[in-house]
């Protein structure tokens, strides 16, 4: 898009627009000229024996409306963006309008958020009004990935359980993740594990850690090979939150489960990105949303239903 505004395309679009308006006026002038093509002012075309096509000039009211339309278009293009990169005399933009509406909304909601300002997340979770606001913030901004019920899907974490890969699930961790985002990387480990059979054995050992269906013989062979994975996931496979390495013993599979899914992860690795969302929210909104997400993972919801 920046190339469009910084190149001759802007002038090209402006030229086409202006040429279109001029063409409309020229067409009007040509069409309004009265040219007698026959003695009876007809074009000479006759249908159904007596239905003549006349060559009368355009009605003045129609011509007036046409001219007014062209004048309106010219004034509009002068005031609003429409001629390439020209912003118009009013300096209007969709971004500016959105920012104005956001500012008005923030001003309207300020008294409501003021009541939540000094409350910690644990106390906010007890407030039905705060949780209702938090739910709307979540549905409007987070549900696209995590689902309206916050239970996620393949590749998108479930926020309604107690499994947190990059931290302890505290309000502080949740708020930091929402505001700053998070990147999780699982590097390809096949070369470190060994042969293709070794990788398959490790995959079965990983499945055995959570009691998932697996080949017990292959799992035993894969146990010593799991040492290549233990640096991140721990010797017992229970994960390392500080590194973002998931617990492999809890039957929670972010990217699918089963031998094929584990093989794909070991062979190809994976990179997951939670984009930073801090710019979307005011500090007050972020605090309420944090409390809502924290409350989702509590075994007994704190707020009154």
C-alpha cells in the first residue's frame, strides 16, 4: 500500500477521476445539442408503422440535475479523499473517524471503569458488571482464535483450563501475555533423536507419558532417546513453563494428538505466535479483560452467575 501512495499511481487515479467528470460534462453538452435530422425533427426511425423516434433536446430539469451531480462530485472530491493520495480539505479519514469514536466510547465508559481501577483481578472477578464487560471485550477481540467459549481449537490454547505453557496462569502473566503477545517455538528434533525408527519410538514414549494409546515396545525403546527432548520438557516430560515447553503428561494436545501428530512435531517443529494486543485496549479495559480470562480458568467461577 505504501508503494501506491509513494509512486505515480496516486496521480494516475486522480487523473482518471478528473477525466471521468470532464467526460460527463462533454457528453452532456454533445447530447444537449439539437440536431434536426429530418423535416419533422425525427431521427428517421419508425417502429410499428407510426411510432417515430424524435430528436428532441434533453429536458432542462434533467440537465440541471446532471450538472448538479457533477458539481457535487467535484466538491466532494475537494473535501474528502478521493483523488489518489490527496486527503481533502476536511482531512477526513476512516482511521481518524475510528479514533474519534474510540475516544468518545472511552469517555462514556470512564465512570464505569473508574469503579474498577483499584480492584485486583481476584476482586474484579466477583463483580458481575466487570465480568459482563470482560466477556464482551473477549468476544469482540479474542474469540476469533480462542472461540466464544474460550476453549480454543487446534493450534489455539484453551483458556478455560489450568494448562499454561509460558507461565503460572496468574493475572500478572495473563495481562503481560495479552499486552505483549507471546511466541512459542518447538524446533525440529528428528536429527537430535536419531533415525526415523528412533523418532517413531520417541513419539510412542511421549504418548505413553499421558497414558494415550501407544506401542509399548516402541515406547520402551524411545525412553532413552527422549533425553534429546528433556532439556525443554524435563526428564519426566512435565514441561518447563519458563521456556514455554508444554507438559506432555496431561493429555492436553495443542496441535493434535496421536502418533502422527507427535511425529509431525518432532520432525517439523512448530512456531506459534500470540500477537501483542495491548494497543487494542485502554489500561482499564486490559485490566477487566485480564480478570475475565483469569476467572475462566478457575475450577469454581468467582463471579456470581
